[in-house]
C-alpha cells in the first residue's frame, strides 16, 4: 500500500531508482518506511535541512529537501532525458553524487552525454563519414594528378583486355563531330636517318590516317608522364581512321618494346631501314651541321685507326646493328606485327613501298605514283601539289644535305663490320635489302 506525503504524491516503499538511469540496480533505503527518489545535486550548505540529500539516515524534511522535491521530480527526469542517459551502475552513482558509488569518483567519459553516449557517438560517426566521403570525392573520383608513374594511371597489363585500351579508349568527351583521341594503332619505331619523316609525310596524304607531327618520344624519354598524357598528344580520329606516330629512337631503346606491349600487344610496328654505313654517315652529317667542332667521322668510328677496331659505343655505329635491336623486340612482338620498309626503295620507288605500307595497315591504296615527283635538287621524291595548296609539299631543308667525303678505306672497313649483322637481319626478316 502506498503512503502519500503531505503534498499528496505517492511514494514507493523501500526501494528507489535514480531518475534517468537505465539499468541501475535498486538502492535499499537506509530508513524503514517510505522514502522519495533523490536527485543528484551538490551537498547543501552546512546547517541546512534535508539530510536525505546526502544519502545519510533520516527523513527528508520540509522545504527544499522535502516539499519542493515532489514538484521538481518531473523537471529532473525531463532534464536527464535531454542531457542524455547515463549507463551502468558507476555512472548513475556518479550522477547522483553519492549512494551506490565511491564518493569523489570521476564520472566515466560519456556519462554527461557531451563526448560519448548515443548522441555524441552519432555525431562522431557522422563527422567521420563526412570526412571519408569528401576525401573519396576529391581524391578518388577525379583520378591521380599528372605526372605520375604509369602504373598508377592505368590497370596493370594483365588486367587489360587484348587491344581494348588502345583501340576503344577514346576521350570521354570528344568534340562534336571531331572524333576522339585514341592510342596509336601503328607506330614508326625506327630507324633514325632511315627515311621515317618521308614515310610519315607520305602517309598523311591518306584520308584514313591521322598522325602526330612532332616526335612524342614517350616510350623512351617521357614515359613517366603517363599514358593519359600520351593519349592527349594524339589527333582526334573518326571511326575507321588510324592514329599513328613516329619516334625513330624507339627501335634502339631497350625498354620501348615492353612499354608498347603493355599499352597494346596489337600495335603495328613499322621500321624503315637503310644501309647501315650510309645511315651512319648521314647521322654524322646531321650532328656536324649542329656542331661543326666535333671530331672527324673516322676518329669517332674507330677506337684504333691502325687496327681498324670499330667503336660500337658511338651511337651512329650502334644504331646500324639492326639484328641486335630486332632481337629485343621479338621477345614481345611476333614478326607478323612488323613491316620493314627499305629506305632506298622509298626514294627510288615511293609508290611501290607505299603500296606495301597501306596493305600492312589495312588501308585502301589511295597514295599512288600520281602523288609523287622526283626533286633533282634534293635527290628524293616530293609530293605533288595538294588540292588547295599553291606549291608542292617537300621535306624541309634539313633533309637531303650533302654528305662529307669519307675515305674509301673507312667505308670498306665499316661494310666488313656490318656484313655479318646484315646477313642475320636478312634471315630474321626474310628480306634481302641488298646492302652487301
């Protein structure tokens, strides 16, 4: 049977529970008979009434400790809900400031609801989620900034479908009616001073070919810029057109075959070759035009002139060892991916060699003998006047320079040096270029 206080509010007998404390154990009153639930507040001043507020024996007296406590009960419970519920026996005791816990014990973190607890935990989780979301949005969605190592820009080669990247990976937002940028399906990889510029200019006449004018040097000098940068250099192409580029130094770069293979194993490779002795002299002529103070051709070509020992460390000599460089390429690409163009026949019969090139690229034979005329001054063919142009298209002044005179003994010794390499190259390619 419940007893009522003078104010008329019911009081439970014997047991009380701290307001707002979920899961707290019931506290046995120290005085037999009915007691009121107590709220947590600082101890009253000395000499004040209401000993029940400190957890000691005695009934709650009138005034602040008694009559006012009934009216404050609802506000106390509402305030506890707003501030957050405490959890556990120690936390409830700490909130009450006494009974059921050690006096002076520091409340555990989160009992106040400010740092942890249901409300603080939800706020911390929301903040962490927002940080992760914005980090992903700003750093993952746009992709890595350039320049970066290529391995960070595209999936590893094993993850790329055969030929999918270079043939289908165009710009995400191509210009209206302007096509898209694609990786080159064919590359002129060599060789320097073999006739690569002439071949590229002849190919650009074909409407099915779009080519980069300057040499990108991506696979030998600029590889760290990444494949995205490389593709950004390519011209926009329409469906059915071929993207091309030419960098003759690729043929003698050890890493180039592997890098091109990683881009696309279906890339077609064109190599323009020329008599290695004539090619070396042409290479020297180009260097001499830029630096007239260099030593003579003979001094650079031989380690010891008296013994006739060739210096293969000189790039002009080393490039002409075609069989050695081709062996490196055949570790990644089958011979069917190569077309070897004769630099000599490109001069004497440009239409014939261009027919072979167009067949290799799967193009209709559009560039024929009607496009060429022979320039007696330069000593090689030029393109006839294109439609809408006022003059024929011929190669620049740097092409067709007169070669310096080289002693016959030097030329003969170089021919003997190259002969075994040439024979091996003929066997590897299945073509006799007639250099010996």
